[in-house]
C-alpha cells in the first residue's frame, strides 16, 4: 500500500506517470486537513521532519494525529514492513507495532559515476542509522578475501572514472599547499545538518572551520548544489573578497558551481574531509582519506578525528586504522545498488530475509543480511557501474527550466558569434576598404554641421 499526500497523485498525472500506480493500493492523505489538525495542537507541521528525527517518544501528539488519519483510511490493513522515504518513520510504531520499519534514502555512493544505491536501515536515517551503532572504524566485521577484493576493485573503478571525468584536472591545488582539506558545505535549515550541530547557517560552519585551519593547509570549499550561495561576490551579504583576505588558504572557484557533484571529484586529490553528515565523508573513507567531524554528528561514528586540532594534525599522515572493513560492510550488507533493488524477485527475497533476521538477531547490526552473493555484488558494483560519461554532470542537468534557460543563452551566444563573423568579414572586405575615404569625409561633414 502506498500512503502519501494528494500532491503525489497530481504529480504522477502531470508527468504521465500514472502507470506507476497500477496495481497498488493507495491512500491519498488530505494535506491541508492534516496541517490544520496538527497546527491546532500548537505544532508547526512544516517542522515535523525535525520533530520526528529528534523526538525520543513515538507517542508525540502530532504523530498520534498522523497515525489516526492513516488508521482511518487503511481499513485494517496490517503491513509486515513499513518503508519510510527519506525521513524518520518510527512514529508509526504505535499504529503497527509488529511491522519491521525500514528507512530508505540515497546511498553514500549514489551519484554518477558511482552506481546509484539506497540503504534500508531499520533504526533510522542519518544520525539515527545503524552506522551509529556499529563501533565506527572499529567495526568487528570479518572481512573475507572476496570482500577485500570487492573494495579494492570498487575503489580502482571509481578512481579511474572520477579521474577521467574530473573537470578540475588542470587545477594545481597543491601548488601553494602541501596539505589539502575538502570542506563540503551542506544545507541550512535541514535537520540532518542543524539537528546535529549548533551552527545556524552554512556561513557560520564555514567560518569556524577556516578560523581553525592552519595557514599551511589549503581548504577547498564546495557549496551544496541544491543550496543558496554561501560565498557572495556582490549583492546583499557580499563576503567572498573579505574571506579571501582573512583566510588566504581558502580555495574556492566559481566553476565549482557549474557541476552537480563537484566534491566527489576532489576527494581522491585531498588529504582529508571535514563534514557533518555529507556522503562525501564516506567517500573519503573509500579513498583512505582522513575524515573529521564533530563528536555530536553522524560522521563521528566513523571519523578519524572529532576535534579540529586532531584532524588538521593528521592531514598528510597515513591513517592509523584501515577503513576497508567498514567499506566492505557498506558494499556487502548496507548499501543496495540499483541493479538489485529494481529487480522485483530479488527485492522480495531480500525483504523476506530482513524480516526473518529481526527475530533471530542478537544486535541491530545482525539484522543486515548479506545483500547478495559475491558474484552478484561484483556485477552490481563493478560491471554495472555507469560507463564513463563524456562530461561531468552539470549542476543544471536535472532542472528542465535551467536547462531551457541555458539552451536559450547558448542560442543567443551562437547568434552573436554569427553576427561577429559577418561583421569581421565585412570589415575585411575590399569594398569596405575602398569606401573608407568616403566614410571619413562624411564624418567630417557631420562634425562641421554640428559645430554650426
């Protein structure tokens, strides 16, 4: 059964996707009615994602309202599994206490040229996920020779793909600095960021890291592709020139904004990454980079350092603990590549195995069953990884309005180039040169007329 807001039905119709709903039982929740009922409790409905993420009590009044609305419409439907998309769904425990709740979101290796993946976590998303329960880089996961081969092959394949696509290949970031740190900014007013740290904005986050960074460490700053610009050259809140004067070791290029995922191209080229909950932090572990994060943040569970001093002192040194066991666990049990979860037979079998494991698991980690046998994993992670594209993914690629605007700009530029070529041809023509004295005489006559 699909339970979602009425907007989804409208979206499917407007985008000719109604066939996706064929064969599904569907419940279309009246969002406005739900909004009013929750608002009457004194809660702000638009902040429920934060409330659900931070609340310890599944019996929160606002969530009781949601459960009541759902219970009224499902007519006694009892699911074995509840899947929450990109958010905390544990508040449904009161409604369906015996159901296995799985939270899914994009995997940490999920954008081209990585094969798209998602995770099915029974504890929660991000900071509430099972990753916070596995002992970080001390995970007691018995890595087999096949597991190590999978990690090695995946790392090599991704390194080659990223290098071949790297739009910043010609940039010599180490020309001025022997040590480099990557700082991927995230989204303000997003619970997966500000629910874990005390910063109010990405600018506060940026300034704090820059103030702590030694002058001999280059800090490459990347803005989130879906966020507002943090570094501003003009207009309200201009700050770029001031930041560059104050922190000469800050590295920011305007061309970073042209690409959808610029950070991942730079991960193999830096010594470390500092982040709160960005997937770029997990990619740093794949390439044996030093990972730093705050002790309160999601990435603290797998980070090498949780203070600025410790992090910056480690840059340029070999990591003391290999991340291969953790990365192998991600690839073998946690992340599910698209070639598997889009296979209905495989997904049915996987969900059944996850459901069976709940009753016999001794710890939350034991609920993660092997995703597939090694041959199938090698095929999904390596053989079926996206081929090398002609260019890196542009930032506007997924936005048809921006793509249309860019097409218009390119057409205008082409028209201007055509006009310039015609003008150049005219100026170089024999007739233009022959008539030059006449034009000079005409301008002189016009000048005389103006003086009179």
